[in-house]
C-alpha cells in the first residue's frame, strides 16, 4: 500500500491526513455520511478548529484502474475547487488530499477541506 499525497496546504495538514483512518475512528470525528464506499464527517483538528474529512473507496478493480488515468475523486475535487474559485465562486478551501494505491490500482482517496457547518446547499 502506497499513500500518495496529492496536495497539502501545509506539512501539518499532510501529517493530519496521513492519519485519516485513525481520526475517523476517534471521538473527534462526527460522521454525516457512512455508506458502503463513502465515509465523511466533521473532525476537530489539533488546533481546536473544525475540518471536513471524506474517504471514498473505489467500487472495483476496473474503476481503480480508470481512476489512475482520469483522477481520483480527491483529485477531481481539487480541480473542481480551483475551477470554482477561478470563476469567482465561494467553495470550501481544500486543506489536503491523498490517494492510496495498492498493486498499481487506486483503492481509496481522502479529502480534507475547510468545514462549512451551517452552509446552505442548492440540491
């Protein structure tokens, strides 16, 4: 298993994200989504702040191979946030993103972003 850091706003966020699975199992994590391939929620950070952490599992070997070429969900979220910001839209600031690769295929991705606890959504 190889962890591939895609982005980190700081070395502290990179270190925090590398411990994502332990964080998700701790009392500091408040899940808002817990499904077969996706787990996401709010997490208290070391400095007492709040961030949003999401783990996305790949559904199959074929999907994992395809994601190596088109980009993982975490990589696509980073690109999407940049597109929105460049167009003048407000969106959560990405703090860190990481992929986990096993046997040459993507198996899961992590995204840590700014928390928007009371945001209004359009959907």
